[in-house]
């Protein structure tokens, strides 16, 4: 598939791109961590390297097991990534959002935002502990609080698409995980990423409660 130049697209266009590309061929430029708004591009025409993000819990485009959803244990799924840029990667940021649900601020629903993941990391384990700051220095929030929020699409509606976006950055993000509403923190992190993205990977999972 030909690489597409990144523009801020409607949600249905982003989803179509993710599905058609196998969700592993991200566009070059601005992150899509927020509905209708970008976070930050590579800067100065710099190419964004395509990385690979996978989970042993579900395959790309597949159903997220109930274990990782609100009706189940609601622990975060294991994630691993590869094809990281060879140089200038200082940290990683992960954005997990539901394209088919609206959050309190009008953007799509934020299920997890983890930033300042160490540059040496190539995975996140299953069941990442709750709390605003992790032992390795990474910080996290969701629409609900400082922890992973599992999928919860109702049985009476359509299947929801949960997009996991991983960014390799050439900087750390100096945004505290506490002291502001989740929407404001999300916006601050995405804004701070502007010009610092070196690589990106996308993984899509689906979920709908059983009737």
C-alpha cells in the first residue's frame, strides 16, 4: 500500500485507513491521538518510521478478549513493538482510544495514555499497575483516572474499534499525570509531542458486550 501524507481526517477516514493498511502502516506526520485534532508531527519534513505493534492477547483487527474489557478482569493487554528507529529515540508514548465513542470533552473516548515509556522498552506487560507514575518513570491516565480503562461497548449497539497508537519520540514529555482533568492532560501530552515523533505503530482491536 502506498504511504499516505497525513492530514487531519474525519474519524471514519482514519478508521478506513487503519483497516485497509492492516493498521501497521501509519501515515507520515501528525499523531491521531485525538478525534479531529492532531498531536504533533515529525517536524522539519522528517520521515516517520513505520514500526510494528502487536499483542499476544489479540491479533490486529480482531476481538479484544473480555479479560481486557470492563465486563471481565479489566487488566491491560500485553503489548510489544519492533522496527524502532535506530537513533534519537528518547521515549515512547501510547494512546488507546475508542473511535466510536465520545469522551467528556467532545473528542473520542480515551482509554489509556502512557507517556515517558523508557527508550529501552520494547513491551508493556499484561496488567500494568494502576497509579499516575509507574516504577520505570512512565506516566498514565485515562478518561476514568490514572489507569487502563477497558473496552465496554454495549451489546445493543455496533462493534467499537479501539485503536492502540505507539509513538517513538526524540524527547521526554514534561506533563504531570495529576493536577488537571484527563482531557487537559491528554491535550497537553499530544501538543508536547509536536515535532518529536520519530516512529509510529498502530494496532486495532474490536469489542462489543455479549447480550
